[in-house]
C-alpha cells in the first residue's frame, strides 16, 4: 500500500461503502480548497481495489457518468442530512445507474450463504451500478438519518454516523471539530476582553 492509499484510509475512505467514497472523491480541505480525485491518477485505482471491483479493461473512465452519479449522491445526502427526501431528479440518476442487466446468484461465503447480483458485463457500468446499490441499500435498509455532512461549510465531507445517539457532527474531531472548538474559545475570550 502506498502513501496516498494510507492517507485515503486515514481520511475515512474505503470503510463505509463505495457511495460515501465516490461523494468524497470531490474533496474540500477544511479551508474550502477543492480537489477532484476523479481527475487524478491515484484515487480511482484505490477505490477499485478497496471495493474489490475488477479493474475495467482498457476502457477509459467515464468521467461524465461518474460525476453525474457523484453529484446526485451529494444532492441526495444534502437533502437527507437536512431531513428532506431524495429529490426526484436524483432518484432518476440513481435508478439509471442501477439499471444494468444480470442475474441473482447464491454464493457460499465465509459468513454463510449470500444472495448476490452478478452483472452480465463487468466494467464501469457495473461499478457505477454497485456504487448506486450501496447507497440504495443504505436508504432502503439502513438508517438514512445517519447520513450526514460535516458541519464545517468549507469541508462538506459526507459520512455515515454510527454513534449510538446519532451525535456526530464533524468529519473528524481532530480537524473540523477541533477548529470549531478553537474558534469558539477565541470568540469567548474576545467577548470577555470586550467586557
Ligand atoms: Zn470536516
């Protein structure tokens, strides 16, 4: 594993599901500086490896499709984290991505039998479909209210809040959470000085 893969893991990539990682492949640092990992050379191979997607053979990455799905995921996450529903336009994009042919098959896995979907063709369309499926399953079977966006407006990192009381507000306590604490305590001391 190389240094950038380690950095992605430390940031939280490769843990929750492909959908979270795709949304966060458009990354703002805590000061609002944007990086688009879809256009770079490192993130996509990491994403494919981390989620065990077969590397598509010789086909160029469909940047437009990836960006359309990513934008739909972000809009959906923004709506959900604000207590609203997934908007119809984003539902259409998700359903479009899900629309690949294939078959259902039963597999004996380490933790027992699993019903899985095997796409008729491997490649980018099936990767997009799997990514959309991971989100759809969180919506339909998980707890969509746990989908949140970092409270720092400059950061916008999307995460799935696993805390018991759904109390997590920040991508990380060390970066954005800490920055907010510093900001608050500065504001407090300013107020005290003004007294
Ligand atoms: Zn953040």
